[in-house]
C-alpha cells in the first residue's frame, strides 16, 4: 500500500472527464480555463490527451510551444523532471501541452505498474507528483482527460480534488458516466476526498428543455437517486456547430470569438470602405459564449460551496 500522499497543494485540481469521447471535454476545459483566467484566476490547463486538441482551441497547435506532450510525458515518467508549462498562452493562463508523446508516458507507466509492491499506486500518483511541485503557482488547475487510456485517466482522478463531467443527452454519454464512476472507484483508496462537482450538459439546443430534464433524471437515477439530485448543472452549453467550427478554426475561445463578432464593423461599413467583407464569425457565438459563462459561474459557485462545507467539517473534527 502506498503511503498517504500530501494533497495540500492539490485542493483546486479539477479533472474534466467522461469515458465517452466527443462530449465536449476539451472545449469545456479550454473555455472554462480561459474565462477563469480572464477573471483574474491564475489558471493551469493540463492536456492529457494524445490528440492534443487543446492546442486547436487555444490556438497554439503547430507553434513553437507545441511539443506534442514531450515535456509532460518526461515529467510523468521521470520523477526528477520538473514540468515546465507554456506560460501566458492567454494572460493568467498557462498550459502543460499534450500530444502524441502522452502515449509514450502511458506505456511506461503501465510497465512500471507491473513491478510489484506498490508500483501500481505509484504509477497512478504520477500526475499528482508532477502537479504538487507547481500547483502553488495557480488558483486552479484543470485537467483535460482522454476518453480512453486507463492509466492516464487513473492518474488524473488520483490527482484531482474534484471531477467535472461533460455529457450529451444520449445513452452513450450515460455509459461514459458509468465508466467514469468505475475509474473513481479504482483510486478511492489513494484519493478518498475526491468529490463530484457535477455533470454539465454539452451542445444542447435551446428548445430541448424536456430532453435535458429527462436525461438529467436518468443521470440522477444512475448515480444514486435522491443523494445525487443536484448533480446535473442547471446551466448547459448551447449547441451551435458554426460557432464551434469557427472558434477552433481561428484558434479562439468562444468568448473571444464573440468579442470579435460584436466589435467588428458592419459588413456594409467594410464594403463602403472597399474592405473585404468576410464575416468575423457566426452570430450564434453570443449565445454559446453566454452559456459557457453561465456554466463557469455555476462551477465557481459549486466549488465555493464545496470548499465551505469542507472547512466547516474540518472545524468540527
């Protein structure tokens, strides 16, 4: 059995995770991280996916800071290596870059985990050790977790204080939730204080309120009925394919795209000046940006509530 790990520095680590792919983990991580940073929170985002799609959302993919996860991979597998985040990808927003080298780290950790003794526990604590050395620089750390890759998922939930689960209103997302619950069970001995911030419904239409309500009821039942009745966020991320495609194509977060659309001259003003009349972005950016801001505000409120509860419990111990 591994010795207890001191989690003093990891109280604001949030893993964004679902066992199902394509449910908005990266988009949610990037945009919540960007909004927190814009609000003055010193924010670190960690890309644990071998696809490295966080770089597309934040606009650094293919640039000098995009090392395909090589530095993070070394830090995960060699305890003496200090992780060096990319600094100020946005003001107050740093990134531990992911990419194809994460698969190398996963393979090494799997190999290390089979050496007997507490080797499996040590492999699962690899990310916690990496973050422990730099967490003091940040107000919050967000982990963009891959849908697969068991050892990396386990390392993420072993490092996190809280779990945030994005989901779409489909049965496959519910299966992903169940897989996530199984992953949490695997590390509960290493991370007994791990807590669920909630489930965020992603890419839902404004008119789909009944669909969301039905799905939320099913999620509550899946996660334990009455004890989980508040698990699904009241706010949700609006669906707009044009906004999602435009933001990623431009390497902008949704609120940045919204600002560009709002502040750009009208097309007829550009035409009058003889300028190109290419659209700065879709008008739907505003509704999606507003929904992401609402989700982020609710996440902060839930986080503060959880921290207040924990402080009260500690005071009575």
